[in-house]
């Protein structure tokens, strides 16, 4: 029997693999298949994919100004 992967499990996997970045995350949301979008304190956005355990930074920022 296969184990169901939840969005919280994906975020927990991100926190385990990127302990320094996890402290900077203020919000996350589901994005795509096995992928979550992360919002950081400094205005950066990124995507974490559970399938290959990769963190990809977005060129967009989620808040205006700094």
C-alpha cells in the first residue's frame, strides 16, 4: 500500500533539508504536483519540489519595496 503524500509532508521535508532557510519562511502554499511555493521574510519567493528535493528561486518578489 502506498503512503499518501500531503502538502504538510512536503513542507516538513523542505524544513529538514534546508534548516537555515526554514527560519526565513513566513508563508507557503501548494503550487503544483508535489511542489509548494515559499514566501520569505525578505520578499523573495521560491519553489520546492518534493519529487527531486530541489529549491528553485523565483525572479519575482512578493512584496513591493524593501
